[in-house]
């Protein structure tokens, strides 16, 4: 078995949706309770401009 780890923009060059916001959307659909607790602990993502906003504690 071979494992190929490809980086340096491979995902972006192939238009793969690998941004945090894509992962957040996935969590919102599959496990909104986890997403809520995660963002409460580490920060939140504004729906209006969809940018990650970190809360410094």
C-alpha cells in the first residue's frame, strides 16, 4: 500500500473545497451541537461575512 501526501496548493489548484468554512458547513449539517461547543470554546464564524473570527481569552 502506498500513501501519497500532496501539498503546496494541490487542493486549490483542483478547486477542492478544503477551506475551514467548508469544514464548518459540513459540521453544521452533520453535528451542529459539536460545532456550537467548538466555536464557543475557540472562536466563532460570522455568517454575515463568513470569516473566521477568533476570540482571545
